[in-house]
């Protein structure tokens, strides 16, 4: 099985693709159908997590649960602020879409 480094792929998506940061931007893109993947930090607020999971389930958009907290996710993205939720619109040269597939197969 091919191992994908989540941190590298998230950073590559930020650098080469189109990524929106924050719950409101992610919510808008999911509702418009522009999202390919949603990434949530481990310490995202429960109501935000439930709301985005509901929208993503309806739109059949995968979710990747990042193992680190929002400070670590912000650092991985190269941003000087916390990120609890981000939306990948276009993955660019990254293999970030494979993260959700690997995570779902591990949960089975």
C-alpha cells in the first residue's frame, strides 16, 4: 500500500492548488459544489464539525480529519494563524484527495 504524507500533500495543495481557509469559506464552497475535499483539525468546534459533515454528506464531498490541532494545521499550510477548517477547491499537484480515501479505508 502506498503511504501518503498528509502534511506534505496539504502543503502542496496550498502551494499549487486553490485552497480556502476557515469555516465560512468552506461552507460556501461546499454549498456551491466547488469543494473537492474538506480538512478539519482535531480541535474544531463540535457544532462546526457536525454542520460541515452534514453539508459534505449531502454533497458527497470527502472529509479528512487532520490528526493535529488548528495551530499545527496552520503551520502545515505555512500560515501564521490557526486553521480549524479548510477547503481544497483544486488540488493542484498534490495527492490530497487520496487522504480521505486512505482514512476511510482505515476506519473500516
